[in-house]
C-alpha cells in the first residue's frame, strides 16, 4: 500500500477535496489545479493526477494507480477506501 500511495503523476482538471481511510493511515488532498498531496503511514509525497471518467489516475515512478469514484468515496487496489473529509 505504501508504494501505491507514493506516486507522482500527470495533469490537472478541476477535481478537489481531501480523502482519508477509516483509520487515518492514508490521506490524499486533491487540488483543482491537478496537484495531489499524499500521506501514507506518515510519509508524504506530492504529485499530479488526471480524471478519466469515474477514475482518478495517478502515475509516477512506482507505476500507475487508479482510484474509482463511488459517490463521495475513492476506492483503490487491495481494498483501499478513501472517504471525502468535510
């Protein structure tokens, strides 16, 4: 999960918000300019993202990760579920 969260990516597109898993271990902050700030187990990284329909695609040196938008949640690999924070 750590390797999946520490990715550096692509393009901006107007999606924004902060998403976090239930335990607070993984947090993603998406800015509407296409930048994303990620924190996984206390390790922080910055990157970029792009939208592809209901998918949020994050690319970087560790490969590509796809998060699927399901309502106010983002669902990723290995059961990762991030909920939008108020």
